[in-house]
């Protein structure tokens, strides 16, 4: 199936990624890119979200974007300060903000969005399912669409789960029962779960 599955909905300041059931329960999700410019991307988060960054770099590159910086703060509460002080290349004009569960005195997501805008960067916020729903003035990619709620370990296969990657060996992610394991029992994301986050971010940026 082609990349035409990446279509969708866009509001003035927020991406809404839609999930629907079609035919025999085949999941279809759609995104219109939130960012029209073709500038470089910086990835900013904390230690709990930085595990998704390598897959994001690959997906962004495959989609024609360059991720030229990745900043991982020691804690969610420090992400905004790290972003404010980060040494970014001049070509960066988009920042992907991924912040995990937190107990900060101020909202670290909004603080990071403000830090991005102070630097003249366009923020794209990644909401992981274990983080409360966000109300920020930025494009939001809600990964719960493809990962499911906290506690869900498997999700219906998507088209890329059924395709043999070039030179790949071993079984495809899509199991015989037409599902993909996206989380380990301890709640951490599998490689296939991380791939879903990366694909949604890349599609949202365009």
C-alpha cells in the first residue's frame, strides 16, 4: 500500500491524528503535515522519551527532512531550559518536543513550547499515552491513536507491518493473528511501538 495513507486533519495550531475502522477492522490513520517549511528538525525530550529519537531521525530522513540535533534533558522539568540553551544549527526551524510523565511545578510541555517560540522555532509536540492530554498552542501528535491506551500491548497491523523491508531477515512484525506487539509487559515500547511514534511524527511534519 502506498504512502497515501498519510493524509488527514489539521486545525490552525493542532494536528489531530484520526483512527478509523474500515472493512474488516483495518485501521486507517491520516495526517496533513503540520509544518509547510522544509527546514531542519531538532528533537528535544527527556531520558524517558529519547529512546524514540533514533527511529524519528530515520523516518524524518526518509521523508526528506534532516534531524540535525537531539537534546535529552535529565528530567522532564529541565527540557525547556535545555532547549533554551541548546546550540542548534542555523537551518533548524522545527522542534519536536517529547516529554514523558512528570511532576513538575509548572507544565514542562508548555514551557518547552514557549522556549521554542522564543527561539523562533515551530514546535511539534508528541503526546505519549502515559502523559495527560495536552492543551498547548502547538501542533500535537497523539500517539495513543496507534499505540493504544496505557496497558495495551498489541495493536492491529498497519501496512508497513506487512511489508518485507529491503534485505530484512526473520519474521515480519505482523503476527498471524493480525496484530503487532507495541509494548512489553512492563509498559515500555517495543521497537515496533517506537516505529509507530516515529512514523506519526514524520507524517505530521511532512
